[in-house]
C-alpha cells in the first residue's frame, strides 16, 4: 500500500509542473524513494523537463545499462538504415548475414519478423540466455535453434532474434553497432554510447546491454516523441514511427501490443509507446499529451509485471493521466 500511495502523490504532483518544481519536490522525492529499485526518473512535458530525480544508482549523467531498452534503440538504427536504403524490412535475413539457404522456414525470416520478435526460432532469453552467451558463435547458435512458429507468426521474446538483426544491420551498413549508434544517434543528438558486450566474432550484442546515461536516453525519447526530429534536424524519417508503432504481435505476459521494437499500450486512456529492459529500465513516449519519460532501476533485480514493473506501469499511468 505504501508504494501505491507514493505513486498517487507523484500523479498529483505532475498535474502542475510549476508546483512540482517549487513546492512539492521534497515530498515527491520522499514518496518516490519508497520504490527501492528505482534509480532515476525524468519526465518531460511540452518540451519542458518537469522532473529529474536520482534515487539511487550512478546518477542522471552517468552511464547506466539500459538492458533490453536496447531492442528499441536497435529498431531506431534499423529505421535509419532503411531510409538510407541499406536494407528493407522486407529483406530476408539469411542473405543479409551472408548465409546460403537453410532449406526450411528459416529462409523466410525477414527483418520485419526480427523487429517484431516473430522470427519463429526458439528463445535464447530467460533460462536459455546463459547457454547462448557461453557458446562460441552466438549467431550460429541462434540460427540452429528449433523452429517453434512460422516466421511472422507468434511473438517469441528472444534477445537472440535481435542479435541476428544487429549482425545483419552491421553487415549491411559495413560498420559495427557501436559505430552506427554513435554515428547515427550519438552525433545528431549530442550523446555518447559507451562500448558494451560483443560476441566472440566481434558483433556487438543486438538488443541488450547498451549503456548510456538517463539524460542521454531522455534525448532519444524526446526525439522519438517529435517523430524523429531533434533541434531542427530530421534524424529519422517520421514515417518510420508510423510503422514501428503499429501493433504486430502481443506479449503473452503483459498483454501489451508489440510493434517494431516498441511495446504498445494505453494507460489512463492515453496511448503509450514504451521500451522495457530487465530490472525496470523504461523509455516511454506519449505523443497525445506531448510527454516523454525515462526510468532507470537496479539492473540486477527482476521487475515482473505483477511486481516492481507493475509499480512502474502505475507510475506511467499517473503521468499519462496528469
């Protein structure tokens, strides 16, 4: 009950940004601190930062592991590659990886299938993650997983799928993911991406463990809120967001929709497009109310839909309704 009451205080405070900044911030800080996994919370509305608080962790301007928020960042890179005609969402993945035909449904897997986590291959996330990242060739390991669905069929959450996508993108763009992230997002937004883990072949992990500060992630969120525009520069084609925010699958755990790297839901009657990472890392945009938010949390502790992530959904719902 203490956590729910804390979130109620937060929603009331956000209803008036000026009061939040001048009068309510001490109370808000104490209430939000009740969420003991929470590291940082930043909220923008109407282009104004109305809240920026650190509750734990390294701080607002220090690098944080954003975990599977990386899947959404990878989707943005694919969108940029598509507008540069380096690849298409309709492209088959095996040729992009320089592979010959597999002789089965693997041959039909497309970029769009991997973006929407409908590649059909068995998951390498959850209990299967350790064996995968201990293997000598991560791409080969994923491609050798059994087919559990036809490509383009049901949602199968798997970081292995997004790793295939990252490797295919790197090969198409002739640059590794760190270089692409720094060149295509970092340079125009004025942010930095710290190096993250790579597989034994040197492919940066696609879809997990990207590292950037909460404030830098906030710049990405605000650019997405503005449909790819940042300070007068169109970083990503606005049409990409029409495609990325179209529901193509549904999470069996949360019931939320899933597009091209984004979870899609409604909170407080407001459409919310969000990225989610292990432990409670969140980047969310609410175009209808011109709002973006970033949350970082302890990346070593789980955040299940019925537990801490449920608290974060309540938090986002309060913001959406404010």
